[in-house]
């Protein structure tokens, strides 16, 4: 096993009659971003809390770098986590919040300044957290996760509630952390939040593993991709594409929905036939629907449970 992996073995967690996590096993490896995907209530937070030793498994085990997280000499140097960005002392300044965390983990003051810089909060470090927006709190949570310069990062819904610029920022940051060779586990209930970020996907539903796959394979195996194609010569183009074994639906006068061929191939075929294209766009919604399809059964089962078992 590589040194900085996260390993979940036959992990199960029951809360009374509710089984939040059911015999879950997977490995999260360094050097890439792993998206941890599942509908709300699928068991993502519970799994992350067990990895971090904040919740006790009913059975099974979770290891970080080959041992239980709580047995690391300085846990913050082993793995950093963003769990609930709201769970910080509102009366403290950002600086003092991080300093207190650093002190209790034997981490120096200089690192506090460094991480404030990394997350772009240096200018507001002296402000009380109560005045922070959700996006600023999220950045502060990420700063805390980075304090120990850990090789492993566990981020629970890090882009939840962020504006597009915040989402872009988190995406760039996690990609660079993975590029540095770190292990990054990034949860979300929305495919769209991880599709441009994750290299690998672990999908769960009702506490069970649904898929453990590279993003590339997931995209290939997902429902047929659709490519939206607009051309002033759409009728001729439709014939050319059908001849190349594509499935073509005519959306309107000049717009086609094409499946069975990637965008590049469609563009090449159009060029070879001397046909002009005004638009060629792979439809992102097909990804979200592949994910929905994958998890639907799990969601339906959940919805049928008595309300008393929901949180
Ligand atoms: P996710 O993070 O994927 O949204 P959670 O791990 O938060 O899912 O929740 C999984 C299931 O476990 C849900 O049905 C939730 O209601 C239940 N659950 C989570 N924490 C507790 C708890 N402390 N007590 C009782 N049930 C819980």
C-alpha cells in the first residue's frame, strides 16, 4: 500500500435503525483528486468522520497512511480536513482561530501566515469570523486543513454554497494539491461540482459502493453522450453522421443532437464533407443524468423509509 493512501475496509455505521454506511470498501490514492459522490444522505460525511476518527465504526476500519488517523503522532500533519465550515468560534478572528489550532498541534506562527496567504484571507485575518461570508468561512476551513502541510486532504462538500468564482478557486487549489502528490478526497452531492476537478470517482448510495472508477471510464461508460451540433447545412450533416453510425436527432432547423460520436470526430467528418459548423458542444447534462441514473435506485429506497429515520 502506498504511504499516503486512505483505505476504507468493510466499513459499516449504524445509528439505531438507520444504516448510514454499509460494508463500504475503497482506496484513495495520492497524486489525484478523488471525487466522493452520492446523493444527500448517502453516507459521505459519516464515512469521512470515521476516516478521521470522529465517529466509531459499527464494524470495519478506516486507515490513513496505513493506520487509524487517531494514532498519528500529529494528526494535522497526517491529514487535513474540512468538515463543517460553520463549526468555528464566531467571536474569534480568523488569525486567532488558526493560531489556536496551530498551537495545539505544535505548528508555528509562520505557517498560520502562510496558509492565510494561500487561501487569500491575509487582508481580513484580523476580522472576527462572525462577519465572514460563507465563502470566506469555507476558505478559512481550507486554511485550517492545510495548516499541518498534510499529504492527505479530506474535504466534505468544499464548494457547497460558493459562488462561481469561489468554486473555480477551490477547483484550482485542489488540483494543485493533487499535482504536488497529495491525496485529495473531495465530496459532493452534485456531479457538476466534481466533473472538472476529479480524476477518480467513488460513488455511493445508501451507504454502499456504486462505482469506483476513473473519471475517464465513468464518462465512457455513462449514458450515451450527446453533442449539440448547429450547422446551416444540418440535413446534409445528419446524413454524413448517420453514415458514420451516429444516432442523430433533429432538434430544429439547424440543430442536431448527436450521440455515438465524440465532438472531434463530428468536426472532422463535417470538414471532410465541406460542411460548416456554427456550434459543437458536448452536453454536460448527460453526465449529471448518468450519475442520477446510477444512484436513483438508492434514492428511491431512501425516500420510502419512514421519516423518523431521516436526520
Ligand atoms: P451525506 O454526507 O452523504 O449527505 P450522511 O453521512 O450525512 O450522508 O448521512 C447518512 C445517513 O446517516 C443519513 O440517513 C443520516 O440521516 C444518518 N445520520 C448521519 N449522522 C447521524 C447521527 N449522528 N445520528 C443518526 N443518524 C445519522
